[in-house]
C-alpha cells in the first residue's frame, strides 16, 4: 500500500515513468518488433483507445479501432451535484477509473466549486490514474499495490477505524448494457468493512451501434484480425452484441487487460488466450500481447 504525501507521490510517478521494462527505440525496424504485421482490434472507448494504440504501435503492431463502448457526460447531474455540494462529509473518495476522475473534476469546475474542498478527504486512485488525479488537485493519498477494486478493499481494510468512515465512489451509469459486477462488488466489499458507501453517477458508459462497424466486422469474419484486445468487461459485453456467435471471431486471439476482465469474459463464453499480468498501465497490456507472439514464434 502507498499512502503518499505530495513529494512522495511525485517521486512515485517519476519512478513509474522511468522504471518501465525495456524501452523500444523508435528507429528499430518494424520487422524486428514483436507485433510486426499483427492487426490488433482495440475495443476501448476513444479516450483509452489512443493510449492503448500508442503502446501497440511501439511494439510494431497495427491497431484497428473499433470502440464497442463510449463514455460521455451525464444527462442528469442531480445526484452528482448533491454529493459535490456536500463533499466535506466524505472521509474517502475512491476513484475506479480515469473517466471518473475527469468527469468529477470537470463538474466541480462547472459548479465553481474550488478544488480545495477535497483537501479534507482522502483520495484513492488505481495505477497510472493517480497521474490524472494529481494533475487535477495535486493530491493522491492511496494507490493500492494491486491495481484493482480488490486491491482498494485490501488496502482500506488495513486502515484503523475504517468502519467509521464514509466513502464516495464516483461511478459510471451503464446504459443499454448489463452492468459489469466490478463496481457493485466493490461497494459490497466496502460495506462488509463497515463503511458507509455512497455511489454517485459521474459519467455514462453505453454501447455503440453495430451498423458503423461493417468494415471492421468483415475483417474479423475474414480472419484479418490477429488479436481482439478487451480492456473492460463492458467492451466484451457490447462486442458480443455485434457478432452472431463465437464462430464469427474464432480466428482471432483474445487478449484481456488483467484477471478481472478475463474472468468476466470467460463467464460470457469468450476463450481468452492472453492475460496481462501488469494491469496498472496499457504498456503492460501491449507487452503481454507482444510476449505471447514472441513465445509463439520461439516455439516454432
């Protein structure tokens, strides 16, 4: 567990940025990179897709964009506004995504609420999301060792008197898709610690219309896509509404960003071949995909 003051946090972020595994030289010929010629379907929403694609490109891959979900502003801010106007009542604000952080602080700005009001709250973010939180308010108090909701619970459970605390969770409002169990499970687990948990909708997650993806779906059907890269359960759920059956994408290798997305994908009947062990950043995801092909190549 990392509970950090500002100096320690800046040091932590700096180490994260400079202690990555092998850096790829941009002048390395593409044919020498592990994902050379591999087409990777990126199903993440736009704001995540470009970050994941950058890492795929660094490994020599060819990202193919097909966001199956999008994240957007709320249509009704009543619940979020009520929470923001009483923010000092919360002991902890637990962010589960970068989208949640961005939408939360953008709404504070819209309401002319000064960022200083969160000073009395303890703030938690996962992995590299801490960089975003730091950029908005210059403060992050907890970065769980395991970059997951289970990691959040494990770290909060160690804090004395946590059962007396009030926790705010800015979360997505899921529209047109079954809600993944990630946030509901987090709430249940925190409640079992004795905390009072308030979930507040902060942004919308919704599926996209299949009709805009005739070209990409044809590439999948024709076996032209090497890997389908899912970074969240909602992406998997929406993707499955766009295909008729598993046979439509059986020629593709499926990669998932961490064990939680993997477990949910498998529950939905998807055969997952690649699971990133480092799921605190998209660099780790791209490296896992690259490692799979490197090992496959070496075994032949």
